[in-house]
């Protein structure tokens, strides 16, 4: 996997952990190992700008995902009719550590844990998952919890 992180937020984040997590998620999802993903970490002002421009909503948000619609990754089990093993440029996951830190404090866990949750969430959006409908919500959040649980188990092992 080619996973690039650009931190333009001015806040230190564990970029190597985000790369490892993204590789874990993409591997577990059966994505071609030659696929490419970009993770962009930006400040609240830049996130607010993107949030308004692309979602029509004011203020910063925690995560945005910008998939490359013209390419479809090889997602194990999701598109059985399309067995194409071609690598793909998946798209961009954009994270805002300031918003993540606020949410982490409310949830009672670390800002890094929140960024990892948001990164996983953004990747699932790039892979075509959504949570607008109750069934979609249950599927996406169940998968997100499963992927993060497996990630944390891997991280705990010496």
C-alpha cells in the first residue's frame, strides 16, 4: 500500500500510527496492496472551509472523505461481479485534530484514539460505506468497531 500523510495542522500527531492503521484497515478489507491512499491533517479553519465547500455546512468537522469515483478498488466480498485486481487511487481522508481532541475529551479517550477512529471511518467512506440509513449505519459502525478492535489487539502484542 502507498499511504501518504501530510500534516498541515500545526499539531503533532502520530503519523506512523495512522499509516499503520490505514494499512491494517485496507489489508483487512481485501484492498489491492498496490492501492494508494492520502491522509491529510489540517487545522480547524481549513476544515471549516472544506466542510462548507463540499458539504454545505458551517464550521469545522472531524473527518471528510474524498473518494476517487472513477476508480473502484478491489474490495474483498463487496463487489463480487468485479474481480478486477487492479490497484487504485482510493482518495483522500482529511482529519482535523482540534475537533478530534474535543470529541476525545467528551468520549473519555485519547486524541490519538479518536484520530484512529476517524481515519478508519474515513477509509470506510472511501470504500463505499455510508451511514445515512439505519441498516447502513449498523453495518458501517459494526465494521468500524471490528477493524479498530483488531487494530488495538495487534498494537498490544509485543
